[in-house]
C-alpha cells in the first residue's frame, strides 16, 4: 500500500506502543515540535497498564504502585496544566504477612518502622537505620544522578564505575540487606523490592536498594480511578498536543534505508513514513521481530537467546460480592521458602508447590473500583517465564485454585462463595497480548550486566533515528523507570524545528 500522506509540516515521529513509556515519549516529543503518531495493537491505550472491566468491577491489569509522582506531574506541566488525576498516599505502604502468621506493616515513618522491627528482632533496628542511610546514598547517585541520563557510550559506564563499586553495586540486594539485618523474616521484608521490577533479590545489583529510600522520600500512592485513569489522562495530553493514537494497529516491521529508520509497516501492508521511530515495544521483541537480521550487529538472535529474562507473572483478577475491610490495600504474602522459591522461578524454571503472593485490594482506597458494598482484587504470583516447560493452558486453572484455597484458609474465609467475576493472566498471555519475549513480566532481568550501558540503549546502537523507551531499556522497569526512559529522549532527540533543518 502507498505511504500515508499528511499536510502537517512538522517532522514526524512514530511511536510503537501506547504504554506508559510510549505515551510519555509522545507528550515530550509533541512539546518539542514533533508531530506524533502512536501505533497501539490493543483496542485501547495502556499496554501492560491496561484495564479489565467485568460486571461493574474495574481491574488494573498491570502496575498498581505509583512512586516518584513528580515524574508524572511533569508531563502535565509540559502542557501548562496541573495533573488532573488524584494520587492518594498509602499508609502503610504494604502489610507483609509471613507464613507463620506474623505480619509487618511497612511504612515511610522511621520510628514506626523501628517499632515494627522491635516486634521481630530489636537488635536489627540500628542495622535498619544504617541500611536506609546506604539506600539514601545509592538513591542520590543511582536515581537523582543517573535515572534520566543516557548510557550511549561505554565511557558513561566507566564514569559511574567508582560510585558503583563504593556503593556495593557488584553485590546483590539481598547480600547488602543481610549485612545489616540478621532476622530471616526481616531480610525478606527489606530485600523483596527487586521483584517489583522483575529482578531476583539474590542476583539484582545492590543499586536497586535505592527503591526503599525512593519510597520513603516520595511515598507510595494509588491513582484514584486506578492506574487506568493515569493512562486516560496521558492519552488526553497526547491528543491535546496534536498527537494521534491509532489503536488496533500492529507494527510488523521497522523500515530501514541505508542504516536509518524511515518508518514502519503494519500488518496488512500499510506503510507509515517517519523521521524517527520510538519503540515502546518489548526491547527484545523490537530487535528480534521488528528489525531484519541484516540490520543488527549487537542485538542478534544469538545474544537475545543468551540473555536473562525476568520472571513470569500469574495474575488472578476477581471481584467479590462483599467487602473484606480487614485487608489492606497492599498485602504481600510470603511463602514458607524465600531463596529456594526464587531459584525455582528464575533458575530451574519449575512451578513449585508453594508460592508468594501480592494481593491488591484497590477498593480499600477507592470504592468506585467495584459495585457498592463489593471488593475488587488481584492476586499476583511470580512464576517461571516461558523458558519453563509449563503448559499454562492446562496448569492455569489448577494454579488459580491453589491460590484461592490459600487465601480462603489464611485471609478470606468462604471466598469461593463470594466471587462474582474472575479472570486470569499467565506468561502465555504476556507473550500473546504484549509480545513479551519468553512471556516475561518485565522484559530483560535487571542484573548488573543487563543494566545501564549493558541494556539496549535508548538511542539504538543498530539503526540511526531509532529510539527505545519502556521497561526493556535504561533505566528499566517500574513506572518511574519507564517514565524516565521517555525523559531521556529530551537529551537524544533534537527539537522538531532543529531536526527539520538537519
């Protein structure tokens, strides 16, 4: 089919995917003189932050935790507006429930945290203070200093190497926590954060210890109306800036001419010309499926085959006809094993008999997420990605029933009789719905040698005028990282008027 023509004289940016990264990139490019078209294969914006609606119940499919809210409000400010989605701070951030029935309320208040620690191991209170001091130092270097800076050259990595060494970046999160905390349960409570971005706490670089301080500094929030309300707000900003979002548009190829991205081809053959292409698709998918092998030198199929991918996710979305008001907004249920369960998930790729869960109850904060007098939940379990030999079409319902049985016995008596709507997502769904390689929940695993310069770059190393945003590039997964990846484009992509005269 012939290329689509447009009378707008501004240089054209095509963005692949309307997830948080793609929407933020479109807003920033639009504010800097670009005409932007987002191509989204789903029927609505959001990507992994999409919304599921069933029978009056509303479920955020993906991210539910909002930290560093200024990164979002900055996008509204680019349009000269105040952010019009309310963020409600949560207190505590999480209730962590251990397999023996004890619980720990994790908050941003130092004195309350010391009091919680005293219920488990009073001698660890001083170690916690030292850990948080270290977390603050890592935060100032790793987040405030580097999160929105590109790592386009290996020299960028060399420059930060002394700080990485000084702050124990070569060690794992768990090993650093264990050096300060002795109680096994508290070690788990203070080292689980890498799982929020797809990392194994026993392998993820200690740089990710910064998450604890980030939460304390800015809090943990919930977007009223759900994360989907943020997606809707960002989509409005794209439109208000003159951008276009085309849903139901699947990109089959990034077009390349003489080493430069020149646009994309959609399934069905439609070609859309562009001066630059920004991919918010899974980074491994971008290189493996959207660029022909002859255009790749670094991110070859062989290299992507050797790469480590984050764990998969099993998510059960369910609505109940009654409320469970004794449950917090966020509950983390630790199983009987910690290290060994993570080995089963990340290394052995086997579906264990036990599990840990993240239980999200948004109606604790926003009752509008369910019909009156009802509750909306999702239960998320880290599981092996598709490198495991698991037939999820068979195993999915069995696994859901195991989760239901566990919740019934430990938290929600008579749960089966209260369920009104129910749906699940498995790593197979992540592969099919989001085109995630290996069905990984967060793209490439955030190990030290798959972070910063070692990760696919924000400005492609392979093709000129091709850029990457989202979880699979620097700085990585999680809403703050994904939003920051779009901010990096400000330093890499020239202003539209400047580009027009190149």
